[in-house]
């Protein structure tokens, strides 16, 4: 988490964990502390694409 930054404005990201297996975060949400954009975490992988570019 220390090195992750918002790809849009470079602010820090806060983490909300929805599901965890051991130390691995399986599902959750990253939220930018600057622009407030949210990035989902699914199957252990954060989707850091801008919201308009996601499937």
C-alpha cells in the first residue's frame, strides 16, 4: 500500500477489505484520498484503470 498511488491524480489510496484469505486480499475497494475515485479489487487483483476504461 505504501507504493500504490491513484493513477489519475497520484494521491494515496485507502483500502477497504471485503474478503481476505490469510494475508491476501481477495475482494475490496481502493479509494483515492484526493479525487475520491474508487478502484475495485476482485480475485486478488486491483483494477486501476480509470472508471470509463473498465469493462
